[in-house]
C-alpha cells in the first residue's frame, strides 16, 4: 500500500470493494478515522463486509475528478456509479487522506448525492464541496 498515491489508493479501494477484499479496505483506513473507531477489529469488519456489503452492491465506475495534496494530507474528489440491488446510483465524494508513516490512508469523506450533483458531474472540483454542510463529513 505504501506505493500508492492518494488517487491511486482511492481507485485501489474501489477495486478491492468490487472484488470483496474487505481486508484491503480495512487496512487502507487511517488509524484515527471514525471508521476504525466503529470497526476496531479487522476480522469483524471483513465478516461484516462479506455478509452485508458484498451482496447486491457493485461498483460500476470510479473516476478521479480533482486532487490536491501537501506533505501529510491530500484531498481527492471522485465520482462513483454503483448498482445497489439493481438500482443505479451516482454520487461524488471528497475524500481526505492522511499519511500514516510513509503510507497514505483514507481518513474521512463527504458525499454529494445525485440530487446535489451539478448537471455535469465530471466538472466537480474540491471547491464545489464548500457549499455542503461540513458536519456531513464522515
């Protein structure tokens, strides 16, 4: 995982989810993330993912739209198209990644739902997320 840039990590997480590699997803979270507070045990999360997340959820497409980073923190905007039990959904996310040692890890994110997306979602930038309530970051 240490060889990934922030945007490569986002794409790798998407592929890991599609292939059911919940161990990779767990390992890609920053130790200080809310996710790791909710799921402190890797094996427990892997079982949860296999039972509750994998069935009926398929990532169709994940595209990186914008990115900025400095030495220790990065922000990446990506657009996802997913099928959830046959229902096609589209959303964008602004992800914050932080370094843990020499490795980028997912720290938190903020989603923009289909109803909040602009007419041309591929044009989204980091700045477009400033109009969302900052309390919706997870």
